C-alpha cells in the first residue's frame, strides 16, 4: 500500500473541508453584518426623524430624575432627624417675627435718610426708610497701633462704632497731615500750622465730617476699597462719594457698626 499517496490524499481532503467550513462561516458573518448595518441605518434614520425635540425630551427626562431625587431628599429631610421638624417650625416662627420687626422698623424710620457703615464687610449704604438708595465698597480702619518712640504717644487706627451725623461738608478738602503720619513715615513732626501739613488731593473731591476728627472722604487707591486699610476714616470711591455728598445733607445720621 502506498502510504505516502494516502497521507497526501487525507491532507488534501482536510484542506478542502476546512475551506468549505471557512466559506460557510464567512457567508454567515456577511449575512449577520448586513442585517446589523441595516438595523443601525434604521435606528439612525429614526433618531434623525425625531431630531432635536427627542434629544430635548431625553435631557428633560434626566433633569426630572435628578429633581425627583432632590425632592425626595427634601421630603425625607425633616424625618431624618426628629429635631428637624421642630427646627423647620422654629424657622417659620423666626421669619414671621422678622417680618413683624421690619414693619415696626419701617414705621419708626418713616422716610428718614441715613447712612450705614458695616465695618465687618467694608460696605456703606445710603437708605431712606427701608429703601436702599446706594451701596458701595468702602474702607474702614485697619486696626493696630503706632507708637512714637520719642514722645511715647500711641495712636490706634480703628473706625469708631456708634451713632454719628454729618456735621459739615467740604469740597476740595485739604488733608491736614496729623502727627502720626509723620511718625509713620519716619519724618520729624513739624509744629502745628506748618505748611508741610497741608496736602491737596489726598482726600478726593469731597469730605463729610462726622465728628471727632473722622471723615467720610475719597481715596487715591480705589483698588483697596472693600478692605480695612484706612487709619480710622471711612474711604469711598469717587463716584459713590460724589453721590453721597449730593444726596446726604448736613445732619444726616451715620450709623457705624
């Protein structure tokens, strides 16, 4: 028996069988691929037909789900801790009390014009009754002290808190440089009335005197407004200062807290 010829015939047969199986698999894959491409085409056509409206609905749906989650959280919040229910009732009571107090305050203030300086936030407000007319960044005293080594004198750079009023108003004010300004810059302190004490333009175009040497005035450094950088006076930007000068007459109350 010719074993070599037999082996060759077996290999040929296996090769033909493998080719047949491979061809069948390729045909099946081609058919599946065609059906898949057709399905994708149909889906894309359907999506295109729905257009932006469908995408908007999908987006809204996601937002609604998120809102539902948040609403559920809020609904359950009061029950999460038993004391929360009392807390919410307390908040409602406080809100009612605030409304009542605002009504009483409005009756007391009437239509009076006044200025409020919040030294914590460095904000100045001009109000008439409860109506806000002007809100502006300002600068109050920076705090801290300065001691003159020669005389032992000490100055504290704070803006006083309390109830003040505009005593008089000045246009184009001159800064009468105080002793501490010379000490701070390391210069000798001149005698009172010395011409070197008069400095023009340092206080801006206007100044409002509120007593005890304290002014509401302008500044050359408006970029620092909103921070406590003054030596005790209240600094304002040029625009806000001019409006305050025009609208707040002498006698206007100034509340600093």
